């Protein structure tokens, strides 16, 4: 306890640095009193790491929104960090797909090819659809990652909150840990120690705020449904708002404060409120803007405690991908993607597309096509995975031309599909505008300017390493700035290849022992953070 008491007084003893002037006197006083209060109730942990890290992951927030919020002051705390010169804010490209599972596998484990094609997909090894919001599925996927991973950014005493993967962290608040109910319950009961001391308001005030937020969400849902005339996903959305955005984030936020006072060496905290709202209401909606304002205020609390400790934390902010507005294909053509691909009009496969897919090879005729499997179409957002065979190996372009010419023709002909990606030999190719382009030819493809050609080329290089991806991977057309066609019934999407989705950000202290500028893949982020914070 004496160690924790010294930490609480560290700011007074060492003086105020220029960076700490960002913290207002009232917030500094709150941080000091909170540290004393929490320090009297929890025990410190031992760590040999030279510097401590708090990594705050803002799920799904586009870099353009953050940059605009910094310029305008709509996120006043983050704006003050960057404008003061205490923090660098830089663009980053994490690789394709622009989806949370692949990002976290690269960030936490350092895996370059994690074979995670989306948030949900048809898994050829398991023979079923996998969803990363299902704890048992997430655990099965992480067990597979563990076979190839060489350690984790969080091993050696780190904690993770609201992450998909536990990554050897000592924390029960991850999707994979929910698969072990009894173990998780015991860990949660132990973890609640000290949380009450981290709360910024009393029980009645907390419950009242929770009730107000729930009532606001219910009113929003009724107004939304009245305009859209469709209830799909609204009940799930309400439950997620209550359990994930309100209860889950509140507990994770409090546990992070406690962990910093205890001296946990590395903490990974995921804020999913914006991502959840953006899927249902769009990334540029007032509801999404409200989530940014909320998290900005709570980041200020976390930062104030992190920098007021005797052994302060380096606080790094980042996002995994952006979001675009999306209009469901069902609204545009009156049917879902699977019905169009399977039962759509008979169309010829253009000769130029066939030549490009065969790439100089001679098509060997086969016998009559025997459809043993019904296709599986995963509407993953504004991109989709189409599985035409359920075998353990995906189909290559020549086999697709020979046996599924009709599906290829329909996918290539629909204007609402901007890019069709398939495996071709040992590489991959994209059907765009009636032509076929490999990774090195993307620069001359006639695609919308809203697509990132860097991301398209990266996706084609990555596809041969993703055996779990569909035989065809379809991307909705980028038909307007900040908007694409979507395949799922949602109004904000990610995972696609537009600039907004793939242009992420990282924001780090100017005096940190790490340079996070010009990052071209999430594995580079893992490497640099490991070098700076795992020793």
C-alpha cells in the first residue's frame, strides 16, 4: 500500500511537466484523489518492464472524422493533446481486410497472415459458419491463432478489456474468455475489487444515467423504425447498447483505472460504442457523433490518471478501420445477394473476363457440373464471401470458369458490385469494369476513385493466404463519397476497400520511446510496440 500511496503523490513530488498542463486543475485533483482512494483498496503488482502502456482502441472510427474533430474541437480532449504538440497524430494502413479480427490478431500476436477474412465467415475446417460475437467460436479461432503465434503484446501480466482475443492477458472481459462461464465469473468477482472506488458517481446517479441512456435508445429505435418500416436487428441493437456500450464499457473503463493504480504493465482497452452505433445508424449520424463526444470525455479521465501516477503510463490511441455509409443491396435491387447470384438472369461470361481469369492457360472441359453443395453467401457488410464449394480447399479461377460460369457472370455484370476478387494460380485477381487485374495491375483498373488501390492490391496479395475466405469475395460499389453499396442489412459498413475504411490513425506521445509514423501494416505496429514496451 505504501507503494501506491507514493504513486498518488508522484505528481506533487516531481512537478508538472508541459504535457501535464493539458490536464485541468479540477481533473488533476480528481485524478489524485481517485488514485489515493483506489490505492487504499487494491494491491500493487510487480513488473520488470521499464515503461507502462495503455492502448486505447477506438473501434471503427474513421481517421477523417478524428482529424475533423481535432480541427474543430468536437473532441476537445483529443484536440488539446494534438494541438499542444504533446501528441503526434498520423495516418496508418493496417492491411486487408479492414476488420477487427484481422487487426487484433496482428496487433496482439504479430501475425502477418492470420486467415481471418471477416467478422463472420464459413469456416472450411470447422464445416460451419463462424461468428466472432459467439464466445465459443471466438475461442476456437484463438486456439488456432495460438498454434502459430510467438507470444503476445500482453503476456507477462497485461490485461485486455472488450477485446475479441485474450492473447495471454490476465483479464476476464474478452470475447474468448466468455466461453468459460465459471472461470469468467470467478475472475469477474475478483476483478470487481476496487471498481467501486473508481466510480465517478454514486450508485443512484449511475443507475439514473443508465436508465436515461436506455430510454433515449428506445426512443431512437422507434423513430428509426417508423421511418424505415423495418425492425431487423433493432432488438439486438438495443441489447448491445445496454450490455456492451453501457454496462460493459463502464466496467472496462473502471477496471482500467484500477489496473493503472495497481501498476499493470500493459493494458488494452477497446471502445466499441461508435462501431456498434455506426453499423445501425451510419458513421456520420448524430448518434455516432454522440459516442465520440462521450468517449473523448472518458479518455480524458483515463489519461489524467495515467499521467498522475508516480510511474506514469504512455497512452496511445488508435483505430482499426473506418466506416462508410452503406445502402443495402436489397433496397436497391429488391432481393438479397444470394438470390441474385443463384437465381438471377442468365448472362454470358464476357470473353475478356474469361481470358483474364485463365491467364494464358487452356480451359480443360469437364463433364456435367454436379452441384453437391448449396452455396453459402456471407453478407459481411459492404463485402461478401461466396462459398460455391464446402470442401477444405477454395476454388481457383479456372475451376470457377469451368463449373460456376453463371455465378461469375452475374457477379461481374451487376453494377452494384464494384470488385470481384478470386484466386488465380498462386496469386489472385480482381474483376473490375469488365477487365481482370492482378496485384501489380491495379493502378490501371477502372475502379471508383473512392477505392484505395493500395488496399485492393494488398487484398489480392493476402487472399491466397486466407483459405477461410470465399471462392469469390465481392465488394459493394463505392457509388458516392463516403458511401458504398452494402450486402448486409446495415447502414454503416467496414471491411471493404475504400479510402475511408482503410485509412486508420494512430496517436502517440511525442516523448514516448517509439515512432509510430508511416505504418504500412499492423504487424509493424506490433513490432514497434513490442520493442518499446515488452522489456
